[in-house]
């Protein structure tokens, strides 16, 4: 498996991962337009030419938001998510990002533990943030 910068040719594979992982996925067009803003930084996890996961970071000044993290179910529990988070944090440090925020379903314990492992901490809850099913989000923060 390799982690690399997302390229326009990856939109189809990233969209397929998005559809497989989220009940309300972003549109294909949303991924195509990521390249219109210099503050968007997306990485993909690729194995044997197949996109198996991705992570996105939207940078504004010295702060950023992790927009999405997704790994195909058959590749979970193999370090793909950890590699993506490590790689995006390395990129954030290179870009001198001082604070990163993210939302995660309150019930997604494995994701929450992964983020905590890399220094994210619980900030607050956002009621009814997610749809299908309706659920709260934990807002988490990382500071350098």
C-alpha cells in the first residue's frame, strides 16, 4: 500500500470509496472541484492500482479541517486509516498548521480511538449533525 497525493484521475476511485463508506456521500462533482482551491489537500491510499481509502484536509490560514476519512471495509483494521492520519498530520506540520478540527459520529468508537491515538481530543458534541441515521457528532481537535 502507498499513500500519495490525490490527483484528478483519482476522482472516480475516491468517489467509489465515498459511496461505499457513507450514507450521505459527496457527489462526484464535489471531488472534481477539490482541485479548484489551493487549500484542499487530499491523500489516497492505493493498493495494486486501486484506491482503498482517502483523507482530506481543508486549510485556511494556520488552521484546517479534516473533511473526510474513508477506508473500504475489507481493508479496515490493517493500518490504512492510521497511515492516512499520520500522513495528513505530517503534511499539516509541513504547512505549519497549528490546529485541526474534525467531526466524527459519536458512535464510531474505532475512529474516535484512532484520532485520540494521534493527539486529537474531544471538544464538544454537535447534536443531530449526521443523517441516515440521525446522530450526534463529536467535534475533535488537534493542536501543534
